[in-house]
C-alpha cells in the first residue's frame, strides 16, 4: 500500500505557502528571516507543529541571542542584528533538548509531550 496520494500534494503545497506567509507576519518580521534550506526547516516545523509554536521558539531563541550579543559587548542595532541572525538558524532553536527554545515552545502548546525526550522525536526529524 502506497502512502503517496498525488491529489493531496497541491493541498499540502497550499498549506505550506499559508504557513510561510503566517510565519513571515508573526515571526520572521520580528525575529529574523531564515534563508534557503533554513527557511524550509521553519516552514515544515510550522506545518507539523503550528506557526505559533515556531514563532514562540524563535522569540525564545531571539532572547538567547540578545544575551549572547551582550556577552560579546554588542549593543543597540548590532545586538539586535546578532539576535535576529541567531533566531533564524534552526539549529539554535533545538540546541538543549527539552530546555531548548523549541522544547520550551512545544511544552507550552503541547504540555503532554513536555516530559518526553523531544530531541529524539519530532525535532531530529527536521534536520
């Protein structure tokens, strides 16, 4: 039995486009715009876990990035630029497992998985 259903592909493509637009409005405009393959990691994560989860994770990563920028002596627009670059790298959202920016966001929206090891489940599939 094949799981490939050609008629569902256009619908999935439309939904990916919607997720990309929503991420642009609620996350990328605030926390940084990922490029290339990084962009699709964020969009597919929104497809699987919701754009709210990804936006919250980006916000968490942005705050981590600001802290790292300050540790390096960056202030003002330089610190903001650093934080936006940091938050728009998928790897930075998942570093730390359940304590990661993505782990914290997932725990908020999906509290039942908060006690599971999400590093070995949904997060690693998005590499």
